[in-house]
C-alpha cells in the first residue's frame, strides 16, 4: 500500500514469471504519482520482476485505472527523471512540490485523454495533476513552461500569452469587440445597449449600406439578442431597430431565407403608380401642417395602405414582382399579410383552418361581421381557402365582389 497526496494507490508486484504487476487506485485525480512506502524487501523502491529496475512511479488515467512507469534517464516529455523531477518537454522540467504551475502538452493523454491538449500542471511532493483553478483568464507562459500572471511575465520579459479555462489552455486569444459610446452590437453576448427589434449584421458589424446580411433579433433590452435561425426568418418588411442607420435604411426586407436593407430614397413615392403588388413605399407627403409622412404597402397599382393600422390584407400575384413576397406568389392565389406596429409580415398558417374570409373592395380582411362590408351599399368579397399542407402560408382563391347582404336601416 502506498499513499500519494490525498489518494490511495496499491501497487502489487508480480513474480517476474507468470504473475504480472497490478495497480489499484481509489479517489485519485488523473495525473502522475510518486509512490511512498517500502517494497516487500523493506527497501524504498519497488523492484520489478527481480530485474533491478524500479516502478516508484504511477500514472492514473481514470477512477479505477493506473499503470506503473519507470524513470527515464534524460527524461522525455511525460516521464520522471527522478522521484523529484518530471520532464515537461524533454528540455524543461517540473520539480515536484515547488509550488509553481507549468504548461504541459498532455503527452500520453493522461490528464485529458487528448494528446494535443495543453494543460496546466500543479504538484505536491508526490503528485502531478491538473490545476483547474487556472481559469477564465489570459496567462503568461515563460520559456521554461512556468505559468504566471500577465504583469509578472511582462516584467520578467518572458511571456507568451495563453487563454486558460479550467486548466485547459490555448494560444488563440479571445478578442472582444468594443462598443463605442454605447453603440449597440447584437452579436455580443449579453448585449444591453440594443433596443428591442430586428438588426442586420455583416462581418460582426451593423449594416450601413443597401446590402444583405444576417438577421438578428433582440427580444428585449436586457441582452436577449441572437441570430434568427434560417428556418425562422420571416417573409416581409421589418423595421430596422439600428437607430444609427435607420434614418437612411429604415426597413429590412426578408424573403424567408435572405435579408437586405432598403434605402429610403429607393422606396420614396407619393403613390403606387408604377409599383408592383407587395412593394413598400415611403410617402413623403411634405405636409407643412401635419408633416404626416408614412410607410405604406401597395396592395395593387392604385391602392396603398398604411403600416400602422394593424389590419390584415390579402395580396395576390403580379408578374415581374421583385420584393419581399416574390418567392411565395402563386398565379391566381392570394395570401395574408399582417400589419404590426412597424412590421409587415406574411401570416403564418393557422389552426384550425379558416375556410372562408371576407374583405372589402380593397382586400382588407374582416374577421367578424362589420357594417363596413355587410351593408348592402358596400362591397364584400369572399375568399376560399385552397392551400396544401407543405405551403409556407395559407392561400386563398378570390370570389366575386358583391353588395353587402345587410339592408341599411
């Protein structure tokens, strides 16, 4: 029986003939150990098979696995040179119990099971194990392998930086991206400088031109930001929450797969003349009294509806359309777009399905009866659901426009 550090290792010698050496371990961390105690002859070394070589040294590679190893003259990486000296790399050594930390490439996978991992070793007089307290910071490693704080290494003019987490190290350092003057960057973990809404990002920076990018959403102002999964990218127009670039690029156009910014100058128009179904326009009314500028959606070539009215509309197919809805347009069929506070998106499929929907002449949808369409002096249009299970949205065919069936009182 031999005690090394706080663990117990029992190394039993074979007879050099038919009985092999055995090693048993209890409550030991992975690492290298120097056995203490006497052999069966009362000596201080464990004689192997009567050959005169020694196995005072053991490597532990699991909760129940240990193996005896012999000292190596000259000492290659991961071997003992003596009972007080361990070779780190064939050139630099660790002296057991010196109170220092050392960087070591896990030569035989003893510490981590991965021979390419770089780990920080600590030692006592009888053990060499992982120091997982070297954690979440950048450390200096000297030319002799000693791990120290950065200022100590700098002042000793001997410092190669490593980033270490729980004793596992890499010389690839994490560099943070600064936020100038509180600027929002939704790609930063736990970002708190972004308001709620959608952002477009390219190469880890907010897009400031008319181009494509990766869509991010901040669900609140508490750092809950992240890239929108491709399968969840909406179809429609999303208000750009980037306050710096929003005046020039007020909306993000998404087609369910890709997103790009829209330049305000490219969508400025007084009406939908010359526009396509589903185009977004900025109606710069230049009204000196009300200054009531607004963003509007073209339902057809003559009708524009305001985004801020929280209504739902059917829009249909038009050839040569190039906007957010192009990819889901089907000839002779209509789908629903919903107006939010600032966004216009294609409605998701609903369950239970709604077979019939009713609109006015401008295709505004009414979920319940209203005098706006039901009086016989008004127009009402019935749309019938005609949609497949794998469609991205519910499609409807348009019926005949008729007078409302309700007599005016």
